[in-house]
C-alpha cells in the first residue's frame, strides 16, 4: 500500500498541476482541492481499510501446530523416545536433525562428549521416526587429548556394510611421543584395513554398536599397538553417506506403545497406592492416652504443666549445685580461681585457700 506522499508525487508527474514539494501552490491557497487528489485519497482509505480487515481475519498459525515424539531407529535403538518437536504438518517435520549426547541416551557419564545425530525420515501419527546419521566428539575433548611432544595420526575411511550402508569413519590415534611419517603411514594403513574388514562382515546396526560401545576402538588399539605405543584411540566422527536395506529386527511401534502404556499405568498405580497409604497414616485414630488427655478439663492441664515446669527448674538447679560441688578447686591455679571469682562477682584478693573458700560458699 502506497503512502500519501507517493500518491502526490505520481499526481505531479502525470498532471499539469502546479504542485511542487516544498513550494507554495496558488490552488491550495484558494481552498479548492483538485479532483484527482480527492480520488487518490479516497482510494488510499479503501485500500487501508481492506488491509486492516485482512489482518484481523488472519489466523494464528501457532494453534494449528502439534507436538511430535521423536523416536530413535528400530534397530538397535528399539524406538526409544529421545525428544519432542513441534510442526504444522508431517512435511515440516521431515528432514529435521536432532542431536543429543550419549550420556543422555544411556546414562553413561564417561560418554558425555559424544554427540549423536538423528534425522527424521518418516512420520507415523504423532511419532517422528528417525535414522542414525552419525556422531562426533566435542572439539574441546579432542583438543585435550593432544599435547606437546605427542603424535597425532588421523584418517578418513569410507566403508560399506553388508546391508549396503555407505559410512565415513574418521579415526584418531594419539601416540605417547612424536613419531616419524613412515610410522604414521603404517598405522594408518593398518587402521584402514581393520575398519574395512569389520564393516564388510557386519551390518550398519552392528557397526553403530561397535563404534559407540568401544569395541571397534579396542580392536584398532590391539592392531596398532605393536607398531608404536599409543596414548589413546577413538573414532572421533562417523557420517552416513548413503542408506541401504532397512533392518526389520526389533519390536514394532505398536509393541513399544503397549509397553509404554503398561509402564505408565503401573507407575500411576504405585503412586496412587503410596498416596493412599500416606493418607491412612495421617487419618489414623488417636491412642487411648491421647483421648484421655483430650477429655481432661483445661484447669487440670494447666496445673500439670506448671508442676512439670517447676520440677524441671528444680532439677536444673540441683544439677548446677552438684556440678559446683564436684569441681576440684584445689587443682586449679590462682589465676583460674580469680577468673571464677570475677565471673561470680566476688573479691579476688587473698591467698589460694581464701579464694577456694569464697568459691565454695
């Protein structure tokens, strides 16, 4: 929608009227507005009214969105619930990438630096099914492994599994000391040979378990250790380049839903039972003694309370007297005796015997 100033400019360009920006017009001074200008003003008002009406009718897109449950792949993750996302439709969810740490997935604190990546490839109802597309180690964790006078041996290996998945692996070997280039080449060739052989004999699911579980790293350690002593070894990154045959092993999505519903109902029943037990304990009937005390008049209760207070005070005084009598003043020094007399507000002059006698009074 154009502003009033733009309409005035258009009017000056397409008409012979004497209007000029910043100038004085004789026609405006006479108080008579041009017909064309009046028409443009009325048109602008109509357009603005239509725009305001359209803005009022515009619906809130947030109300049309819904929540999706992000689930890990079927095998070997068993459709585990790993998070939630929101979207207007299934098309908006497809292709989204969700990242989480391995510690959040299995609770292993030592794997908090490992980042897992899942991509949404299918939506079934409110469930967004994903595919594991790789992992990587955090950069600060890798930097902490590298120190002065150590050697770093890294490589990039593309392997193909038995079910047709093309995966790129990036191993990282840290040696205890600096090594020559020939030694690094030997370690790289040995690692490459082992990774290619392992992938050629296993499926993509088994490769995931070996990478994240540490089995593949341990095999590489055993193969490279005879060449040169190493400090640490890790598969710092994996990346899925091409998918293959989808594995149908593992429980179905309906079975997972039934298991989750059963677990939720059991947990709800346990909470209800615990709450009922707590309520019963609070509403338990009072004992016979409590009932008898409640039936006593207030005057008798007050007298009993006063008697108990008097007895407690007398017991405290007796205890103090016994403690004072039990103190062996003769074993104390003159300075200690004078301090006790000062605290009691008594004279501190005289011999030790006089001081002891004053304290025993």
